[in-house]
């Protein structure tokens, strides 16, 4: 059964770590083939399940060693119907993948969690579209209709919440939030930004967060930023305002490259883990509610180690 669905512990003051760039780690460091960045495809083979377990164990051990919480995010960023169809999965198979992902993380939590290191299982949802581009944006109603199927699967599982990552517009975020609320499942909304700190659709981060809150009666449990380097959005956060208090999580890229540059790159830009840790430390001063720290594209366990070393001392 779900442990934390009624009271997410990351809403308190304790720091929670999470993982880094799962797909870039598995592709560039492990040499695995992940069509469409679909890490869930590894679940079809025992060797793939073993590799996913090892991946999560690496990060969880950092959290246990640091005595902080940990968020186990399912490898299901692409496990929705449109992306599943591209990979040859029908809807029944996609439902099974989402349920199996939660079961995998339940087993890991049973083995790894400690009283001082609570572990929250989050069902990961990705955008219906690309994630880097805002073309073909959904209305809130279309987004709710599309994402409801995956959210309903997580609601039937023992997931504690859902986390919608790399969203490019408030309308899709609104639809996801409304669908999650209908199914009594807490939801975190994570936007990505371009190098100017704006969403790929051109909207400001401030306006996007405020729009979602206004149209859902502050439905999300919290907001996050992911898949952008801190230098891309730091100036926006320096403007301040009560809206920044709604941002509780950060999963930044290691690379300072734009989304367009990353899309065209054949190599992995891992940046500087120590520098990224210092960037996070600086951002904690701008984000009073920031308690969830992890990485996105190009980051691995080295970056998360540096993030916790720089940030835990600043708590």
C-alpha cells in the first residue's frame, strides 16, 4: 500500500535527494539502447531490470549515507500511450509497465529505506510531446484526457504521488493536475526552461506557475524545474516574489547547452559536478522552499554527491 500519499514527507523541512539523468547515464555511460529515451523498455528483460535496480541503488546509497530522504522516480517518463505505440506497446502492456515500475521501487524501498531516510515513490509522467519544443500544445482538457490513463494506473498502484517532468506549457500542467486531483493522487509539476529562463512556449516561469495555481486552486503539491542549467533560470529567480515559494524541487542539467544544442549533440556534456553543486547552494538562497535536489540530462551520481555536499551544510 502507499505509505505517504496522505502526507508527503518532502513537504516538511527535511532535504530529499533523487536521482540524476537516468536516460543519459544509461545511454552514454552504460552503452544501452533506449529508443525515444524510454528507460521503461529495459523492464522487458531480466538484465534490464537488474541494471535499473543498480542505478537506483547507487543514488539511494548517497541519501542513506547523508541521512536525508530520497524520492524514487519510476522510469516511466515515456510510458504513456502515444510513446508506447511508437515502441510497439499496446495500452495493456503500457499499463503493466507502469505497475511493474512501481513494484520494482516498492521492493527497493523495502530493502533500502531507513527511519532517517524515508523513501517516496513517485510515478513519473512525461509530456505528450517532445519535451524540448512547444509545438502542438495541448489544451488543459486534452491534457487531462490523455494523461488520465497513466495517472489512473499509478493511483491503483502503491505509488505515493505522480511527478510530471519536462513540461513546456501551463495548459498541459493544468490538465495533469486536474486529472491527478480527480484520482486523489498528489502531483508535482516540473517545468523546463530555455536559456532565457522562459518556458519553450515563451511564457515566463512566474506566469506559468501562477496560471497553474490559479486554474487548479493551487492543485500541485509543489513545483519543480528540470532539464535546464541553473545559469538559464537563476536571473528569473532573483526577481523574487511569493511564487518562488512554490518551487520545492530542482533537477538541473549538467550542461549549459540549449535544448536545441542538446538535441543535435552526439556526445554527452557532463559539465563540472563541483560547479553544479555550488550552483545549487546558491539557488537554495533564492528558493526558500527548496528541499528536493537531483539532476537531469548529463548528471550522474557524481553530480548528486556534490549537490548534497554543498547543500546539506546550508540547511
